[in-house]
């Protein structure tokens, strides 16, 4: 559903920006593209360092707006901890953005700054010395009340929930039992030796291994689980899968494209391991290309992966953390994506998917579907 909220002026518009983003940005540049008089969303970027090449960065930032096919204008908002003085903070960045927007044929609706002690517009020739009172920004436009604003800034919400030590022990035990069941059912030497010794395998572990026999169905059903109330064996099965890149990638393809995509990804993985090429139309989702995934599915998958990461033994935690990183990136939350990826690399410094996500974030690479209308 499209929400239409009309701001009466710059102060009301600034009061609306946190509701557009869902949080209160700090040390950020926020670009709001427009098609005519209607906004097309909001892009948050880290505020550049003072010694950065603002002309080059402005070209990159405005270029991101140009990727939106309907965008014909933009508003830029700088959020900084700096105080207003004789000159508005970050004026050079605002000027560079204005020049680049003009070169690209985009109308600059406004360029605003919210500082530590005041706010103002870089385009306001009547701006009082020291800016305008921050208190002005408490005047929210009517109709925006239902747009929630989370506590904290853009970094908030990426922390994993504190894990219950008893549950972590249960998950660790479930993983050991799961490994025994896999050895037994797959006929490995370890499984044969255990059978000869008469070792008992937990029936729950055997049941969990049976679920692994149909991975696409498992990954689809996992989206229906209550992430806040998962039995240890459900967590263990997902830890086992997400710690294995081949299985994790099948899950990500499926969570993007549905059960049929998961079936196709599973078959493609087997063929790839036999020496065939992996289908490009499946791989492209990992790079952010192809059909737009359903955000609801990605949100459900992220909630599941967060829960799994919180309860996983540390050596196996990088897989679920990297999964959280990729899902966050796919949802347009690059700040969260990097935090998850960094946590994964702190445990496993050369974790493949985590390093890929970090390279995406550092390069400012966003999924192609982020620039296409729903």
C-alpha cells in the first residue's frame, strides 16, 4: 500500500525522514529521490570523512539516484554531530551534490542539514546565524503516525539476542548426535564402528537427518517456524546446513525465489559438483540481480538465521552470521550486513560469503532490485 504524507515545509519534511527510514540516522547522508512531487524512498549513506574527495563521492551518490528510472529530483539531508557556526557543517558536500545533480538532469529540491544544535537548508539565503532551532523538528506532518521508528540509529537492531546457556548446550549436544546419525545412515567408517559397538543414536537425531533428505522442503518449512521458540534439533539442523556453503547457497536461492527455485538449485549443485556449469540465472541472485525477492520471505529467513547464529557453537557460527549478512544486504540494510559479516570474519577470517558481503558494502554495491519499482 502506498502511504501519502504531505509535509508543509522543510521542518516537517525532516521530521518525516526517520519515519521513512524506520530509525533516526546519525553521521549520515540521506538521499530522498522524487518522481514529480512524490518520494521514491530513501537511501542512507555513511557521512564521508572531512578529507574525502567529495566531488567523486557526490558523483557516486547521485549516480545511485540516477539508477531509479522514475527519479527526476532529489533532496539531500546531512546528519552530523557538528554544531552550526559561522558556516553550515558539510557545505562542500552539499555543493558537490548540487553540481552533480544538475549535471545529471536531476532537480535539487532541497539540501538540508541536521546538526548537533540546529538545522537548516544550504539553499536558504535567509538562514539565521547559527541555524534554526532543533525543536522545530518535533512538528511531524499528519498521517505519519503509523510509520514506526525503532530505537537507536542505523546500527541498532543488528545485535544478536542473548543466548540461553542451557539452550546452547542442548544445541551443541544435538549437533553431536546429528553427526553420529549422519555417520550411521551414510555408512561412514565412524558410523560402522559405532554400530559395531552397539552405540545408541538419539531418535530425534535420526528424524532430523531424515529431514535433510529433502533440503528444499526443509528450507521452505523453516520459513514457517517460530524463530523465537525453536527446539534444539531444529536449530542444530539449520546450523549444520548454513555451515556448509553448498547447502547454504541452496537455501538463499530458495528463500529468494521459492520452492521451485530451491529444487532447481539443489539439482544444479549436484551437476556442478559433477563438473557442469552452474546456471547463471540462479547464481545472479547472489550478486543482487534477477527478479526481486519477496521481502517478507527474506525477513522470515533473517529472523531464523539470527536465532540460529545466537545459539550456534562459536566454531560453527560464521555460517549463520554470513547468512544474516547476505539477507540484510539483500533487504537493503548494508550497515547491518557489514556488522554480521565482520562478526563472522572475527571467528573465521577468510569466510567466503562474509568477505563477499563486506566487499559489496565497501564498494557501495546494492542489489539491482533496490532500484526497481515493486
